């Protein structure tokens, strides 16, 4: 007897499953608030070199002081990272004149002055992460995703070993602790460390929510649960735009996006452990208790203790082998799945975060860009729901990622927004698809491994923007090439449409 058959006996998709999905979806809102926070946390407002006061400036306006103190770009704007070593008073007579020679131009010597009209403060203005220090500003996102990468490995293994629910709660508790410590950072080093630890903690929430929900629903509603869970990411995406618009000081912004994690801890106590995981690990009595609870809530009164306990026992895997990440590569079919899905996840995350962090590059206000990017994801996910059920997971995954890459060839608003929708479609599909590819005994290990490769992509994505110093279009060309190549790899994966979730490794190997 398969677990899906048992699910049908207790109401494969009743009130119990709907409530579980809703509670898990609420928790998922927390993720984009942190994962996409970098655009606001580390925003760099317009700035110029600070100019020390001189007696000769007494009768000059601020505009005149800037004119004689800071060189200008060809478009007439003042340079952000350079100043004149000596005031160029002759420019007051004719501002179109050039400085006497380039030797009078030097890097900023006295710090910077920032435009605070949009942001009260960001980490960029707090610690002068501009000009020569611009790389440190971008690295803040990389540190966060390094934490997410480490967390994917840790929580992937632990949730297969000790259960989904306990690791989910641990993830949220640690997220609150490290998130608040990030908000209290008094140095860049402290912020870098605490943001890394926050990423590590949040990785558990990212990994566990979707598989835990899917392990409680039947085959027919698996796609629905995956897409529904993903839609709440988009809701969090839009809420981030609102919160960032209302909170312009970076310390309080971190507090605002961390607070909801505390609420999630409270209502997630109700969510039961995965009965599928409990049975696969020989914990029949605990699984039976949760299944009875599910049957009662779904109104399946025929499901009774004495008549069904033996069915649960028959579902227990006859061997209790200890599994680890090495198990993902021991057998040929599973090895192929792991290598290909790892490449696909890398491409999905690399292109998604590359698109998401380019909020100011599409000709829109960054708050409006964030909101539009969030809202455009919802119809994209509706399309995903139709496509993965019509043409299958494999084709949907491949083409959504390939088309995302091609959208990087143009940074016009309409193309960019379409590309953002496609990138989210790719992300929605990859979570659903991967959860179906791996067996129950290795599902979280598989999700942990693929999330590990994804977070490497997420960590590298913000650094690619620095390549514009080499060639202005190199970042876009890089994003496009990676997405198209990784999307093509998806064609090598098996189709999982209307296929039962595999329980053991043998279920994977014998179907190929």
C-alpha cells in the first residue's frame, strides 16, 4: 500500500490540508522580506565628496562651492568619487571650462555627503560603502546568501534526520535572534556576520515549508499546493515594497522585516509533523495519531484505530538505512537527477536575484519596481499552474528559465517586468519539480543540496554587477548565458506529472 492510498482514506485534500497549507504559506511571507532586502538595506543614494569649509567660500552658494570643488561628468552631474585638490575659481566665470589639468583631480579626502531625500540612512551611508568600498556594499548580499548556502546543507540533512516541524521551528527562532542582532549592528563586520547567520537560519524555512505541505496532500492537489505556497512569496515581495517605503532607516527596517518571524513561531506550533516522514522512519504510532486527527477534521469517520494501524505498518520501509548527501550520488539515476537539478537551481537563483536586485535599472521608482515585480509574479504563477499540468514539469522548467535569460538582452521596463515574471515562474516550478524528483527518505537532503547550489548562484548574482567596469553590458550577457545554459539542462530530467511521490531510492531507480 502506498502513502497516497492512505491519504485518500483520510480525505486527500480536506479542511486539514487546507489549514496546514494556509499556516505554512503565512510563514513563507517572511522569506522575500529578507532575501530581497538588500536593494533597500544597502541602497546607495546620490552622493559627492565632502568639502571642508574655507574662508573663500563665505559668499558662495552651495551650488557654486560644488562647481569649483567637484569635477563633473559629461552629462553635467557632479562626480561621486572625485574632487579638486584646490578650488577651481575660474569655473565661476565659465562653468563650461575644463580644469587646468587632470592632476588637480583626486579621490575624496574628507568623506561624502549623501542625499537623504529618499533614505534616512542605509548601510551604505552608515559606513561609507561607496566608491572604492562599493564592493563591500554588494558583498553584504553575498554574505547573506553564503549563510543561506550553509543553512541549506545543515537544515536539509537535519530535517531528514530529525523531522520537518522541529527544524522549521528552530529555523524561525534563530531567524528572530540573528535578525534582531543584525538590526543592532554597530559595525560593518558585525552586520556581515549577523546577516550571514540570519541567512543560515532562514534557509530552514525556505527548504521545509513546501515539502512539508506537499507531503500532506494527494497527487491531484500537489501542483496547487506548490503554486499556492509560491504565491505567498509574491505577497511578501509586495509587502517588502510597502515596509521599505514606510521605514527609511535601515536599523528599523531590519526590525520590521524580522518581527513577523516571531508571529510565525506562535501559529506554526499547530502544524503536525509529516506523517509520510514519520512512517518512512518507523514512527508508526506518532504518524497514526496525526492521521487520525486529519481524518476527523476531514470528516472521514470510517478511519478507525484498529482497522488501519496495520496499513501504516505495511508502509514502513523494510530497511532503516542512514541517508546523507552522499546517497544522492550513489546510484546512477539519482546521480543524474542530482547533477542536473543542481545546475537548474543555480541558473534559476542566479537569474532571479540578478533581476530582483536591479530595481533601479528599469526606469521605475525602486519601491514601485519592487511592488510591480511582486504583483507580476502572481499571474506568472497562474500560468505555471496551467503549464505544469498541461505540458509537464520538465518543459515548463526549461523554457521559463531559457526565456528569463533572453529577457536580459533588453533592460526596457516592459521586457524587464516580463522577465521578472518568467524568473519567478522558473523558481515556482523548480521548488515543485524538485520536491517530486527525490524520494521521501532523501527529499530534504535533495532540497538541501539543490538549495545549496541555488544559493551559490544567489551569492554570485550581486557581484556580477561589478563587471560593468570591464564592459557595460557584461552583467546582462552573463545572466543571459547562465540562464539559457542551465535551462537547457532541465530537458535531461525525468517528467513527474501525475507520478506518485517516491518513498525510497528503489522507487527512483526502477522507474527509469
